[in-house]
């Protein structure tokens, strides 16, 4: 049971480049989330999804896009990377059956230069 | 909107002793969930303990227990018999149980140091 798998673990982007952060879970969780964690700070919600085909914005969605074509996968797309997007990105999933506690991926450290 | 406040940026504890991390939250809802998450230096976030607001009994998971004071909107984490492996960042989190309560809100975190 892999839980939540995020790739890549590290990435350096140049300003203006684009990339997709991958997230996959094998627990059949309906709810999936993307958070960013800036140095010394808590987590801020970027986007979330309550099921395949349904996504919604969180607190800090600007500069990002998501899709949810399957229950398992929830990729995060960064368009036109900016230095302000330098952060650690976490994907998480949850379910009512597990009391809504999050299972997190191991994170992606992204640096935009 | 709900908020979560952790007023202690850093705490330290001697190995084998007990430490309590504070968390307060603000909400107008009566039904919700509260969580403590641990983030060690490896960066992996791990769920430590969970409390449902409608349950009066405080949750316990081995050496970790909470003191849930619903009227005071307080949710502290007690770590007993502290171990070196407990050194980490600890985040308190809130999730609504009502409709639209899909999002979990995190506090800013408390960094715990454990002294040998």
C-alpha cells in the first residue's frame, strides 16, 4: 500500500517555465488536496477535489491549475513559473471512513530561479 | 472564517519528560474535527491524533493525548515520556463537519526540540 505518491521530489524551474506536479493515491479516497508550505510557515490550500471531475479553488490558486480525471490522480499544473512559487508542495488525500485525517505525500521542493 | 492559532513558535523538552503544545481555534460551528500533525526533518507530514468535537472524551494515542476544551476553543497536545524522535514541527488543524467542510485549516506550527 503506497498511500500518496508525489513526483518529482525536487525541481528547479526557470522563470516562465511550466511544469506538472504529479500526485497519485491508491486508497480510493474521494478527497484530494494540494497545499504549499513556505519556509517556516504553515500550509496553505491551493486547490482541492471532492471526486473525479470536481475541483475547486483554495486560498492561493493563482498561477496554478488542476484536473481530476480519475479518483487516483490529482496533478497540479504550474504555468509561467514565478519566484513567488518557490515552495514545498504537498498533496494529500482523505476519506470519511478514516475520519477525514489527511494522508500526505512526501512533498515536492520547487525552486524558481 | 475559521482560524487556528498556535501561540508557541518553539518549545523544548528534556528527554523522558512531558510537554504540552497549545492550540486555539475560532469557529461558530458546533460540529468539527481537530487534528495534530507531525512534520519531522524528513518533511513527511504524519497524522498524530484526531478529535471529534461531539465527543467529550479526550483522544489518546500511546504517548500522545489531547486536552480538548470545546467552550474555550482550545485543543492542546500532550506528549509524555518525550523521545528524541519526537523532535519535529507540530501543526494543529481544524476541519468543519458541515456541508462544504472539505478543507482543513492549519496553524502556523510549533517546533519542538527534544534535549538528550
